[in-house]
C-alpha cells in the first residue's frame, strides 16, 4: 500500500506542529518542475510563477524572500526570490531555512552562525555558556536547541542569546513555549535503560521548570505541547491507552481504552485512534467525528485532512469540516494541510500525473502551469559546525614515539580491555559483564571511540594474536567395563578464560567523512603526514597515502579512501612492501550524512510505535520532512 505510506508520513510529521499559521513565518514560494526531467522553478501559493526551469538541483521553499540551493559539491548557496535570482551571502556547508528573518548556517570551515536575509552574520555560535557548540537545530517558534561537543543540550532565542543553559542530555524542540528535557544527572541511568530512575522536566522559554514527572509514569509522551496540552500514554491491563495532560501536569483527558492513540491537538479538540479508525474528539470526551478514517489530521479553523480507503490497495484524501461534511467535491491521491504553508492554500494531487493548488473552499487556482513535481523541503534540521582545528586534532591524539592517546606499545591486554570498558565501548550482556575475558577469545583487537578536537574517530589496538583463550579441566568418564577392562573418554570441562601472552603490534585511527569531517579528509591526511614526517622520513608517498619510517624504527602508514582516512602506527613489517598505488588520486565521496540528536522520544527505543492503522509506513524524522516531494 505504498500510496498511503508517504501521505501518512507527511501527516505524522505534522502531529507535533502547532495549529498556528505564522509561528515560523509563511511560505512564499514553492519549488516545482514542469517536466519530470526538467529544471526547478518557483511558484507562489496563489499560482504566480516567479521563474521556471532555472535550477538543476532542488531548491528549498522561500521564506523571507530567500531560498537555498545545494551545489554539486554538497554545499549550499543562498538566492533572493526574484524573477532572475541572484546569489546572496557566502558559500555554506550547512543551512536551515529562514524563520522570521533569520537562518542558521555554517560557512565552510567555520562554526554555526545566525545570518539575516542579506547574508550578514548576526551572531557566531562557536561557544555558548563557555562550551564549544557541535551544532544547532533549526529555529522552531522562535527558539533553537543547540548541542555542545560533550552532548549537552540548551536553547537559544533568535538573537542567539542562551535562554536555557546546556545542562540537559535530552531536549525536544519548542512546543507552545515549552520544552521536554532530561537533566544530564540522569545520563548514566538513561544509558542503562533505568527508566524508573529518570525524570522528565518541562521547561519554559525562560529556563524555569514548569513541572517534572518520572519517566516510568507514562509509557510514552508526544514530542511537544500544543495549545497547553500534551498527549500521554499509559498501559491498562497490558494495553496502551492515551490521554492528555495540561502544562501543570494535570489530567485533562483521562487515558481510556477507547483512545489507543492521539494525533494532533488544536484548542480543545484532538484527533484520536480507537483501534479501528481515526476520528475527532474534544477534551470533554465528546465524539465530534466517528473514528472511521484511515487517518485524520486536524488542520485548524474547522478544517481536517482525512484519508479514506478507496479499495484494497489504494487510498485517497479529502478535506472535511468538524461536522464531517466534505469541503468541495473532489478527492485526491494526496493532499497537504493548509497550515503547512500560509493557512490559505494547500497542495493536492488530483491524479498520478499532476499537482494543483487549492484555496480553503477547495477551489483550484486558475491558470496554473503543468506541475509534475513539487517540494516543500526547508533545509537541514541540524546545522552542524563545519570547523575543525586540524592542529588540535593531531595534538589531541598524543602521538609520541611510545604510542597514541596515552597508550604505549607495551600496553597489556588486560589494561587495554579496562580502557575499552571505561570508554563505554565494551560488549556485555546479562551473563557476561563488560570487560569479561569471555568476549575476546575470537579477536586480536580492541576498539573504542576517541574524540580529538571534538570530532569522532574509531581507535583500535591490534595485538599479535587472539586476546584471550578458554581454559578447561579434564574429567575422565568411564563408559563401560568388562571384567578388568574398561572403556572411557576424557571430557573437557570449561573453567573460564585467561589472557594470552600477546604483544601490541600497532595502533589504528579512522576518521569517516560524516558531519563536520565532510570535505576535510585530504586535509586530515596531510596534517597527519606532516606530524609523522617530523618524527622520521618518508619511505613512499602519493597524493592519497604515505608510508613513513620513524626514528624509533616504527612505521606510520596513512591512506585516504572515498569515505575515510586511516592512520596505522607501530610494527607494520617491511615499510617498503606496503602498497600505496591504489590510493593515488582518490576523491572523497560527496555524500554527506544527516544528523539528528537528542530527542526525548528516542530514549527508550525498545518500545514500538503504535501509529494506528496497518500501513507499510516508514520511520519519520518529525523535525524536517521533504513532504510533498515524497508522494
């Protein structure tokens, strides 16, 4: 049933949005294509074509007269929304869309900053409250959640001023002037999945605490408040039931077996799922629309988007009012809420070939061009700093003649395992705790995450053989006897594990081109080559690899692949036999990984989502979804 899955994803993504039409400013123009393989143009919601067939790569929507287009290299450029769009500002590694006159960007090689529509920097967000910033989520309702390099979350306003200090290990986006968060003092309990020991905090935009509740009080909660209300889930007789609390933590709608899920809230009304279908209810418990739809999204101002089953394999969308009266005569392959844009217009797909734009009375805008594709992408949802201090990167690795990261070539296996446990990277289960030699009889290496210069890398210690071995005692078993003769076999009975007498051969460090390391692999390679060159002499080198023999008879082998740089240092055998030809002229992969961190609703991933409805839907990032383009 793929026809419903993406439509459902769009509306699911909007469950956490406010009913307000102007929280983030209005969408002014939307990217569109007139042919499937054509260039992208821009069209306003009242049907005016600003320009057509202009950009090969898909632009973002227009807010505040500005939009962004991704370059072939994976960066971004900003343009003004004019008939002949002109570039404004700098070249960017990461961008959000504009929200009420400001956008979050990271220029290439620089930290995150706030810019205005002229591309002028209003504030650099390299450090907040004395902590280095890893990245910032896009502004929502005038506020943005930021994350420091030590994975703590806080909040800034649109001026870049800190309104909630980075003291939380989890933080959801702003909803109705409130944030759901978890204080960092519960970090260890979160890691161990000890839900009963964790408290959720509801914070205001000034940083004050509205109220707190234990994480195990509810089976689940929605991501954010809407109109002072928050859907919550509890289990009754092993079954999930949903209700609503207010911004004081008081029950407004008592969890009930007839409410198996809650969608979005507008005022005193909300959509709900009863196990068979979606309907509309008010906080008094009165049913306004019977639960009969495959999905129902409340769009505000007496308007709802309803999905109905057309036949066994296909679905269609329509608009209805609170009395369940259809608005207009048409049904659609897909339809967006009006609140996605300006509150007055929506995008619909009347058939599989074209899109249309309609007004609130379902009238089609006249004179539209052929629209075969439309996008509502607004930009990245997490704007990561693009700054990496390469000098500090190498310094933090603590490379000496004796080893790396403070570990020496004489490091014993037992001590290496202790370091892995301390780093939180050791395997464990109920039967065998972290650090148990049981885990290491199959491997000759130990790995852990290291974060030089606030980047992320995989650090490995490679030994000359398997790290541990299982030990046994022998028990003789008599099988049978005949006279003075007997037959037996010896049974090996496990007695535990011991460390093998192996030596550390070499260290290995790997940087992938994710996040802020994207586009910097060659610079990273060259910086490490320079470091090891100062410790010895080059044996062989090309533009993608180098072999260096150090003054202490160790070998450093560094090479670059499309998605990573690898540094090996230690006893690597004959340096002249190391092959580097295959790394010559290697080019870094242009793909850049998306990032999303620290949402409260992903704390306890063992719980399955009950979306209501049996669709083959996919997991949806509810912060930013390329909605219409996905249909």
